[in-house]
């Protein structure tokens, strides 16, 4: 029987409000980004990377109203089994796509600075488009288990629950079924933690720290802007995704300190929203004078942020 305490109701209400506020901001911001990157700027490798990254954020933003209603109605799921599967599948798809694309961007920056001659020969827009397409395919494959495990179930209060049934069984009393469910859930957690966080985090950190070391040793730039971007990239990645995986792992044992689980749920939800709506804008504002941003036109601002022929990149090309 699902009895929702008043504290949880309050947390869910705050989460729902945050989702709707973020949705209004995110739908405008990400739509503007996609429009400029897709239709108003020259098709370059950088614009391809960021177009697909922001597309993943845009898809997640579209799902926010459904998630907000879920928190308001918790634990009752009112959208049916198909949407139960689809929404959770799309959330996982956006997570993997965004993480993989951030990793690819860091590898691309690493190759451009550390192996400039190789990049000059192999770094093309066609290659970037193919890699982006493969990234989405991998994200689809890694998210597919949600289409199988996610389902709905009516509880004793005649409320519909949307949950992961890792044992494909409605027998919740059998010990063997419970053990199987825990084992599969642990495997899913380890799988997502390794491929969706640890390996990308190590790769991103290695690439950006190597870039910083290379640029400092060779004195490729006198500006501090690249180092601010590097530090921000690593910190924002860690802060945005760590709460999500902590919550996912802790939810395997929901009966242990349930209030702590609610805290993790709230923090992971906030960080997911921030990652989808505010992180892309954060990248644009890093190193920029705030007053200058408002003096520029939108097109000039976007071009200065995504154009590969920036002053710092020119210095890298001169080093070649």
C-alpha cells in the first residue's frame, strides 16, 4: 500500500514546480539554440556536435511536463503503460546521448590540440555527422532495456504504478523472484554507472587536462578563457550527473533511510534540469564579459561561441 507522507508530498510539489519553470525556460532557450545552429550558421564540426547535444536536451525538456504531473499525482501514473515505457526510455536516451556527445566533444578538442596534423586530414563535417548518428544509435541500444522492464501495475489502493519490473513477474512475495530482481537491478546500475558516467568522466577529464597542460607548456594562448571552459566542463559534468547515479544506486534499497532517498531524488532532478537547460548557456557565457553579451546581437554572439576560427583556435593553428 502506498501512503505518501506529507514531507514527500511537499518535495514532489516543489519538484513539479521546478520542472514547469525549467520547462518554460528550457523550451525557449533550446529551441533558439537549435534554430540558430541548424538554420542560421555555417555547417561546421562544432555546430554539428552542439546541435545534437542541444537536441538531446530539447527532447528531455519536452518530457518535463509529464514528469511534473507524475510528481503531482505521485504515486499514481495516469498516462498508461505505453507512455510509462516511452517516457522513461526517452529520459535514458537523452542521458546517454548527452553524455556520449560531451565525451566526443572533449576527444575532438584533444585531437585538435594534441594531434593537429591528424585532425587536419581526418576532421570533416561528414565524419562528425556519421559519429553523431552512431552516438544516437548507441544511446538507443543502451536505453532499450526500459522498453522491456518498465511497466504499470495497480496497487491495493487501485492506483497505477509505473515501475521497473526487473524479474518480469508480478509475484512480489517469492524470495527467488526478489533475489533475481535485485541482481538484475544491480547489473543495470553498474552498466549505467560505468558507461553513462565513470568512463565518460575519466575520458573528459583526461582530454581537457591534457589540453590545458599542452596549451600552457607551449604557450598557445595568453587568455584564461580556455582554462575556464576546461574547468567548467569537468565540474559541470560531475555536478550534474553524480546525484542521478547516486539516486539510482540508492533506490535499489528504498527502505533504508527513505528520507535520504527523497533528498537524492530531489537533488538528481534539479541537476538533470540544470544540465538540460542551463549548461549549454553556461558554456556560451564562460569567459565572456556580461555587458558585452548584451551589446552583441544574437547571431554575433552565437557565431563567436561556436565558430572554430576564434583567436585561441587561430593560435593553435599557428602552432601547427
